């Protein structure tokens, strides 16, 4: 297994297709949520994923501050269905937080998490900064991690 991190411009057509397919398979099909998956933020984001034998196991994107939110944000956090409950989500979040810290002067990380995952995200130090609200028919909560 290998961790990879690339800008949008570095992604091959095939890898971009694999990323988008995984996100649609999970967020649109599995979660039965019709929403604009292609939201104009992929081009400015850093894409982080774990793969084995050219298959994506876990993925997220790191969106720069000022693009979507005033903070650097972690979004589109997914684990391929056949690799769930094996610790890859934890590895992914640790890797994503480290990648943001490596960017330098970042003081906080934002995420817009599904409400049922708020305890998972809080285990990394994220604190809720909003009430639960509906986003595309799914309860969400905004969370912020203060970096030292």
C-alpha cells in the first residue's frame, strides 16, 4: 500500500476518474444523495489517497484557505466500501492533518462532517462550531481543529 498526494494538475486522467467514481459511488449512490459532486474546488485542492494495486482504498481532498472556506479544510473523506472497519479512516485523517501541518503557517483546519461521524472527527481534536444542520438532505456539523 502506498500513500499518494497530488495537485489537480498532477493527477492523471485515469486517477482523476477513479477518485471521482469513488466519491460518486459513496456520496451519491450509496448515501442516496443527489448533489453537485463536481463543485469547482477540485482544481485548487491537494488530493490525498491510499492505494494498492492501483485501487483507491481511502481518499480526501485538502482545500486551501479562502477557496471554499476561510480555513484550510479537509473534505470528501471516503473509504472504499470493501476496506471499511480496518483502520483506514483513522490513517487517512492522521495523514491529512499531517499534510496540512506540513504546509506551514496553518493555525486551524475546518471540516463539514456528517453528524453521525462527529465523534470520529472529535477523536482527532476537532470541535463542533455549529449546530447540526441539513446539507443536501444529510445532517452535518461544522468542526474546527486548532493546531499548536
